[in-house]
C-alpha cells in the first residue's frame, strides 16, 4: 500500500481528498509535519482560495522546502487546484502579485471569460501517453472551481530532460488543466470532487509512484 501524505497547511479539501485517495488504495496521513511529509512515498499538496493566502500557509509549515527537497530526491508530488498554481513563479490576483514556489516559470492570472468562477464540469485535452489520464475516455469531464490559472507554458525545452506532458481545458480561452513533469504532477481541477473520473486519475497516479 502506497503511503501518501496530504499536506495540511490550512488550505484544501482535506477530508474529501483523504477519502478519495483511500478509495484507490492509498495509506493516507494528513499532517503538517515536515519530516513525515518529506519521507512519505508520495505527497499531495491541495489548495483552495487565494494564491497569496495559500503561499502564506505553505511557507509557514516549510511546504516550499518540502516540495523542493522531495523533487530533488525524485520523490513524487501532486498539486491540486491552488496546489497546482503555487508551483509556478507567481500569481496575480486583484493587481497584487505574490511569489510562488518557482518549480515552473510563469504567472497564474485571471481567466479571460465572461462568467467566473469557472465552476462545474469540463472536458480536458490530455496528451498521448499521459500517465494521469491513462485509460480515461477523452470525453470524460472533471470538476473545476477557479477563476485563475496558468494560461501558457513557459518552461524552455531541454535536450536532457523529457518534455512535460501538458493537458489543456477551455473556459474563455485555453488554460493548463494538468501538468506531468517527471515526479511533479498537478491538476487545476479537483479529482477528489470528480467522482469515478477523479478516482481513475488518482488511481493512475498512486500506481505510478
């Protein structure tokens, strides 16, 4: 059974995420303990609310260092919703810029849509050979609740590292719905709120770690 730490830093759907991960066979611990989060086989970083507030909570428990050290050691991390957004360099909300973890270059900004938040079910465009979306029908819908997202991918191609697999969705324009970048993965949608589709994705991720 894969040991998964669900990082508790004051932001995220901890109970629903724990249930969803346990449903697919993970041994889940909810904690803010630095060493436990560092040592687990896999780490999930949830997130709801404002980018700056999530970063404040994350920094308070050393979450940025946990993520960085895990990735340096090749240990899997999955970000969800704002837990995906804070992996980028920065977020801009209401004209206020906040620094993120800087694992990926780029800025999280307001969606260019007439209706916000983007709330409800939407399809995604996953790449071939995606691990997260393996065996999931392309017309499957996932549950989103957000007004901000990364809307372009700015990481320069590398001859050494495999190119990240990018999944896109559309709401007033294209935005990143998921990223698979080695041991670092993330989804803008909520797999824990996406029923059987989300369970299939989480099962794929747990199986891969």
